C-alpha cells in the first residue's frame, strides 16, 4: 500500500505527522512510505533519517498526494488539494468536522474516506491512538511554562538570608487531560495549586497531584460520552463565576482549559474577573482556539488588561514541537497498525469497528458519520441541530 506524508504548511505549525521511528514501523508492515522532502526539518529530522528507515523521499507534493492510497497528516487538508487526490484514497488527520462543513462536503464529493483524529472514541482500546489527549497533555505543560516565563515572580517558596519568598498561587479551571498536566507541572515548579471542574468525579485526581479542589454546588452536572464536561445552564455559569472570581483574585496565575466537545468553549472569566486580579498576574486561555474561556483573550496574542496579562497563544503543543510530533506520530502509527491487514499488507476500513464508526466521516462519496451528517443537513436547512452526545 502506498502511503504519502506531506509537510505541514499552516502558519506557525512546527509539528510533523510522522517521525522516522514510526515510518520504520510502517515500512516493516510492508507499506511503501513516501514522505515529502523536508518533512522533518522543523524538528531537526533531516531526510536522511527517513531514508535510513526505508522511506522514499518525494520532492513533489502534488505527485505524492495524487498517487497515495493512504495520506497521513496532522492538520486538515487545504480545500485546493482535495481535487488532486485519487478516488477512494484514505485520509487521516484532524478535520474539525463540527465546524468545517465545506471541507467535509468536498471530501465526500471527492470520494475520500476521511478519518478525523479528534473523533476517535475515548475507549480503552483506542487510548494509544488518542491524539487529542496526547496533545492536550503537552498543552497543559506548555501553558504553565509560558506563565512562569511571563510572571514577574518565581514559582517555588525560597528561604534566603534576605527573607522568605512565598510560592505563587495557581488556579486551574477545567481538569481534563490538559488541566491535570497543568496542575502537575505547577506543583513540580513549587506553586500552591487550586483547581475547579464541573465534574465532581475529578476531585480525587486533583488531590492525588497535591492540589486543592475548589467545590461549587452547581446542582446536576456531568460529562459527555467523550469525557468532556457537559454544557452548563446560564444560572449554573453565573454561580460558578461568583466563586471563581474570588479564587482568581487570590491567584497569581490562572489557566483555563474548559471545552465542550464540538461546540464553542464556555465563557468562564469575564473582563471584571480579570480586572479583579492583581496587576502582574497572568491568565493563560488554553481554549482560545475554540472561542476562549476568557473575555478579552485574543487568538495568537498576549493582551494587557489593567496590568493583567491575558495569553491566547495558538497551538500550545507546537511550543514543544519535537515531543508533540513524537506523540502524534505514535498515535497515528498505532491507529494504522490496528487496522493493518498483514496478509494483504494494507490498511483496511473495517466498517464494523466501533473505533471507525466514531471517526470515519466520509466514505464512498457520502458523509457517513451520522452526527456530522445530521448537523450539516440541519445547518443547510436552517434548523438548529442538536448538540453532540
């Protein structure tokens, strides 16, 4: 089977979809792996490293895409490239199908079997394929390191002949994968850490990392099948903000990570809450790419709000691109191996697999994922679609 791996061309994207070790694994399976020339240069992996594990270096992106039976990449494909794909090609990458309706339509009409990495079900057997979790882990780490760089204080307590410096206070809002790593990293740096999440089930995880869990009685809450917090009512959000305003005012660093799968991120911090923090404090909004948790946060910018620095950096995992590439590459390699037929030496679309049922978006000229199909149909007809489960 002919696999092609194109370079990532998005502005500011330094991650790569496959590192040489994963390419070597696919070659041993019997795949003919072609990579676009210069694929790994952004993480200092020259073409010769890919050649050494059996990859073919292809200087022509267009030719590689046109001949490939399986395309592996990180970011969603540019619309302009889809017409150049061969009929029936399998394409694996992030797709953002809840929002990229035109892209999904083009993939379907082009006969592409498109698999969305962010739609892989969060089940035990698929954990090693879960790129959302691996990248969120690094985002949580990077957020704390960035906050430490921007803050005009040190994180740990320090006792010196000149006196004792108290540790900084970090408040983490949203205790998913990114939030847990943010807590762990801040604790390693010596900070006092508090955390809040609408899901009471995460309290034990927060405490296990040495942080304090902030309890707010919001009534009935829970999580989706994907493990994300369910969207709160306006009344619940207001009650949550009142308590969080107090915790934010006491914090030197606030890191927000709250997201609702397939929907715009909830607005958790108002401008008044930001202004209520001490000048010199830092807020990092990890949900800025999906709408943002913090009022005033701007995608790709750092904004000063009355002396409080609000950071809305895009692609936080890309700040540690080498590690992020290793992890994503492992995720996608594990996915391909799981569906690889060793006798036929090819990737097989097992339509009966629960994993593929969750992440196969288009196939055979149609949108086959029922939730995405219904969402796009409802949007086209001007009907408000139901939220994702």
